[in-house]
C-alpha cells in the first residue's frame, strides 16, 4: 500500500468545525481548482460549473442556507450540474476538441453522432441525473486532492440548492447546485476529528477476482 495516500485518506474526515483564522493559500487553492478542472466526465462533456467562494458576506449568506461550519471555512466550493444536454452543447464540445487537438470537425463526426444518439435516448430527468453523477466524480477528485495537501474538506448535500442558486445568481441559468464542499483547516476542538473512522469490513464490499 502507498502510505502517503492511505495516511492522507485516514487523516481526512468530514470536518464539522473549521478554524476561522486559517486560510487556504493561493497556491494550494490553484491545485484544488486544477484537480476539479482535470476531473474526467462521461464523453468528456464536463457538464458542470464550480464556484470557489471566499467573500465573507457571501459565505455567511450561504452558511445560513446550509450548516454553520460552512461559514467558518476558508473557502466554500459549490459544485453545480448542468440541467440539460443539447445537440448544440455536443457541437460546441466537438469544436473545442477540434481546436485544442488541431483535428478537423469531420474527423469527429462519428464521435459526435454516437454521443448525440446516446444523450437523445435519455429523458430530461435522466440527463440531469447523469450530469450530476459527473459532478460527484469531480467532488471525489477534490476530496482526495485536499487530503493529500493536508486541507480539510466537508462534502455536503445538506443545503438549500434553490437559495444557493439565487445567491450565486444562477437561478435562471442551465446550472443548479448539487453538492458543496467547504475547505479549510479543522478547529482544534472539533470533536469529530478524533472519532474512529467507521467502514464496513473490506471483504464485505470488495470482491477481487483474479
Ligand atoms: C455526497 C455527500 C454528502 C454529504 N452531506 C453531508 C452533510 O450535509 N453534512 C455533513 O455534516 N456531512 C455530510 N457528508 C459527510 C458524510 O457524513 C461523511 O463523509 C461520512 O459519514 C464518512 O465519514 P468521513 O468522511 O469522516 O470519513 C456528506 C458526504 C457525502 C459524500
């Protein structure tokens, strides 16, 4: 086992109380942001937006629509999922690949057609649920990167998405908040820091087939 990784994953926990005097450095913040940026997604569509908030007033307003620890954290990361996926989104994505890789749009036609067929076979609810699942992959990247950097983080679904969307000014957009993650440094007196991490026995959830 790689102890650097496993020790970091044992060290991390869903922090309930943050040290209000500590701030994540710009360099570490950049690394966390890059880990979101580099997260994989189905077909590479990246159906998400992330908001990284340190503004004190906005943090307090968001905390009022969630849990107090949110307002104590250095930054709040709000992860929003795209509500829809249109053929135009797929065309835009193909254009991006074409430009960044220097390949022709025509060479991507098969890929475009396949992904349009796949997305058009889904209902609106299925599309949103699919997009939201991609967002949770990015959340996983964020949590692991935070742990490796020694930064505390709390994945949270306990918040009011409608109010968050209002406060972020995205209510009328094609995106909605699905999960949030305050980041920062644990308060010395956070009682949860020392409770045993509870997981089901490994062999009850993992089957290795050789
Ligand atoms: C998607 C998701 C949503 C969660 N929502 C909340 C939440 O709203 N409030 C909270 O205090 N913890 C929340 N948690 C934290 C979990 O309760 C915690 O990760 C779990 O109990 C395992 O403990 P550990 O993270 O300390 O190892 C959430 C975790 C995940 C992954």
